[in-house]
């Protein structure tokens, strides 16, 4: 645009710039106009105000400060739209206005100087956030450092700057860039010291800082950070990080004490509580892990869903390496069933389903190894769990039929017949008929269980008759029908 020739023209253009700026602000507040349109209107307002100001050498200080603010807000608007080229252009122009202010008005009043610094602080922070979005790490840190220097004059802005540091640290932590996370979270802690009212944020920053140090293998710095966090705010997440630090340092006595204190807290989340036993087992603190799981079962006695999740983890811990204590697993299932029937601790459908799957898998492994006595034991437990809910009817019938197969292999023919009849009462499958027929043949009552001629010509029976005397594989999921031996 050509320069303006008179002060009257400049005043008219300036008023027009203010009018369209205010229009953009109103449109943005109504949330009916696309943000890009509002940003374009703001940008035009900056262009007109710049024209009115730059056409003359001497401009009122307040107008220059207003232009600086307009350019800063417009740069922020473009950055939020990911238009970093226009954003950077606005921020650069704003800094040029700052330079002109410093040149023309070298002795401002305290109020005017405070307004200038506040405006500069905002622009530096917005530029830093934009530079970070453009992955310019060092530029981001340089701009942040300049903003931090202004806190001496603007202590009330410490809260905003600390929040920015925390967000940057959290983002780097999420991206597993722990060295950068440490840099920004350390700055967050330092800035937070100037805003003592933000106790919760300071504790959160210290916990995240401790976690970042742990990921970098620096247990000493992690312990320093988490100790400060726990002193600042008593929080379950702080105890969990402290537990990780003690385990990394092989300070097992303190670790176990911390773990058992943590799982007794009513304010701890299920996610944290379930992570504690898993972490202890990773570090071979098996006895403490089991104590914690037992404590959690007691803690969630009145919350079936949470108690069920703990029961599942407890059982899986007992049946799998490195612990694999099957006697304890049986005792746990027995206790869970007793609680369901008599103790007012019901097992819902999903929990019973998951627990029975674990029993089924154990039984299937023994069956494949031809250890039918142990297979029978685990499938019997699976049957007890599947019998709890009507919706498990088909799976329960299949499990009973496999129990019958185990009895057949152990030459326990009356028991095999009983299991087959129970299975048939739920689901009249040919497989259960065959188990019953085979069992009754050995008891001298074969005619009672003999299938019809049409049944014997079914592909299933032709298959099993040809495989008689051989051992077929048994599936590990109770949603599939096991093949008969």
C-alpha cells in the first residue's frame, strides 16, 4: 500500500483497523465464522494499523503497543491453524515494533513499561510454542529463556510459563525423548518455585521428572525428584515411582514396605495397584507380590468389577512362570467359588469366563501330555466356574464332555457316563453321545448309550471310529470342540 499523506488519513485508517479488529474478535467469540477467516481479518487489521503508524516517524506509544499486541495475537491465531509462515511473519513484525518502542520511548513510565513487558512476554511464549511445533528445539529454548528473564518484572506470569514448560516436558516424555523431557521439566520445577500457589502442578512435574530420570537409568536423581514430589503432595503415583526407584537400587526392604503401603490406600487407582504385583514379580519379589494381590482382593471386596480384575491377575500370576504355584491357584479358585456361593462376593460372567479359560488351558496342556489325572482336575475346576452362569451353557457342556473323556482314559467308566449325561442334558452333541456310548460299553450297558445307525454314519462318527486308539489334540480355547481320542 502507498504511504498516507496526512494525519487525517492516518487517523481514519487507524480507526478502520480498530473497527475490523473488533469485528474479528466478535466473530471469533460467536464460534460461527471459520477460524481462518477470523485470522485473515485480524491480519488485515494489522496491515492497516501498520500503514497508519509507519507513514509517520512519531506515533503515540500506546498505539505502538497496541500494534504489537495485534501482531502477537494474529501470529498466535495463524500458529493454531498450523500456518507457521504467516505466524512467524507476524511475530517478526511484532519484534520490530518492540525495537521501535525502545528507540522512540526510552524513559517510559512504570505502567507503560509494565504493559510493554507483558506484551513482549506473551509474544516470546507464543513464538516459543510455535518454534516447538516446527521442531526447532534450540530456538524454542532460547525464546523461553528470554521470557523467563522477564519473570523478575512479571512474577504473576510464572504460572503460564510453568504450564508451558510442563506441557513441553510431557510431550517429550510421551515421545520417549527423556533427555529433552528432563530439560523442560527441570525448568518447570524452577519456574514453579516462583509460583508457590501451584503445589499440585509442582508435584506432578517432579513425578514426571523422576520417571524421566528412571527411564534414563539415573536412580539417584529420580530419588531426589520423587522425594521432593512426595514431600510436596502425598499421591499414590508418587509412591509407585518411589517403589520403582527402590527396586532399581535393589533396596528390597524399602521396596516391599512401599508396595504394601501403596496397595492399602483407598485413593490409589486400579491401574497403579495392578502394576505393583507385576513390577515386584519382574524383580523376583514373588512373596510380596502375592501379599499385595491378597490385600487388593480384600480392598475391592465391595467392588466386584475391580475385585474380578485382581482375581484374574492373581490367578495368572500363580499359574505362569516364574511363580507357577498350582496348589495356590487351586486354593484361590476354591476361595473365589466359596465367596460366590456363600460370601456375598459374586463372580460376574466375564470374570468367571476368564478364570475358566485359565483352568481350561492348564487342563488342555496336561491332556496333550497324556497326563489325564491332572487334566481331569483342571477341567473339573473349569466346569465349576462355567456352571455359575446360564450364558456359559454350551461351553459348560463341552467342558463336561472333556471331563468324560478324561475319565475314559483313566478307566473310570461310571464317572465318564455321568459327565456325558450331564453334558447331553445341556447340549445334545454327537461327541457327548460317543463318550456315553464308550463308557457304557465298558460297564456292560452299551445298548443304553448306543447311537442310532443314522448317527453312526455321520462324518463325525466315521472320523472317530477310524481314529480309535489314537490320541488327538485338544484345543486350548473352550469355544472350540475337542476332538475325541
